[in-house]
């Protein structure tokens, strides 16, 4: 196999090229740096491979190593998102596309009578694509970039596009959201769910957040501010955010922003982000002293 080609990126949120390494990040990632933007506080990975290569690693090396969503914790968080979206925008008779459809857990859930949605999945993993097929869920096997390049074959526009623990794992979060906007009806909604981890009470040890997988398989780490910020610069206005402060999940619903309306958002103070990771490292060491080795 040819050697992977990496390219360095400026901040995806504000465009600045003034990053600083997160304190202790290399300690948990087998020497791979993770950075924070000095200008807007966005946490991101600078060196990344192509979107196709990252999707390939997820399909063949991470999912291929036995990862599955068929566990109680994942079922619980998908149920939460389904309820949040159903209350926020309604799902009945809505055409819902999930970017990163995985094994079809969420799409299967929302087509049940309680929600009554019409599901569609975009999924790069051929193995997961076969699972979607076996479940009778319409889907496109490939990346969202490939789906967009194929001209959205007979499926878009959608009422709702969801990205559940997926936006943080892509190569270009801004491009993915921009493509989602093109896939939506004018009155549609985009939903992004991720872990509620930054600038909130510690909810897990740091070594389970920063891990030894290639860091560009998890390029972005969102706070409530930076998630709403990336929605704003990608053409959306945030309509609703869940109660993320004391919840394990951060979930935002965005609506397409009218043309000409300026993007309004605020980032985080990078010094507060750095201090947060310093304290998280200390807190983790209190319960897992062996991690200091």
C-alpha cells in the first residue's frame, strides 16, 4: 500500500492558522498532536488524509475490527436523539437522510410507527451498506462527497439530514455541512449530535476521549459554541440546542439561513480550553494513576 499522504489544515471554523497544541494530548494519542485555535478556541487535528482515505480506515480498520452500535449505550443515545428531533421538527412522513448510516440502528428506529419517518442512509462501509440493504433501508454506499458528486441519485431533497457522532469523524466538517444544506428542502432541518465533553463537567476519563487511533479519524471536538459556529459558517442558523451541560449528549438543530443574512456565532477562549484539558488530565490521574506512566 502506498504511504498515506497528509495535508495540513488551517482552522475549519474561523480560517485562522494560529494553533497551539492541547496540553497532554500526545500523552493519550501515542504522540499524535491535537490542536486548539488561538483565535476561536476550536479543537481540531491539523494533519489529515483525504476524505476517501479516512472513510476507508473507518470501514476497514475500525468497523472491521469489530466496532458495533448494537450496545445499550448507543441505543440509549440514539433514542434520545430521535425523541429530541421528533419534538423539535417532527419525523412523521418526513424524508430523513443520515450521513454515516452505519448499521442502520437510527434509521430502523425512526421508521417504526412511533416516528413514521422515511429513512435513507449514506454509508461508506460496504459491509454496513449490506446491512442497510438487508434491513430494507434505501441507501447509497459511499461517502457523502461521492453522493454529492453523483448528483444525489433520485433521493434528495430531504426534510431532515442527520449526522450522529459523524461530523467529528469526517475530513472537512464545513464541506459536509454545506453538502447537507444542498440536500435539504428550503424549510428542512439539519441535526448534529456528538458527545457533550468540552467546557462542561467531566463525564469520562481523558484516555477514553483522546485515544491512540489515527487522530484524523476524529478530526474535530465540538463545544456548544463551536458546534453552533460551524453550523453558522456553513449556512445554518441554530434553531434548538439540547440541555448539554449536564447531559452526555450535545445535539443541535439547524435551519438553512436566508441568503444575505450574516452568520452570527461566537467561539471559545483558547486559554479556557487549555485550562480545561489541564484539569481533565489531573482529574483522570486521580482515578487512573497508571495513566501518568
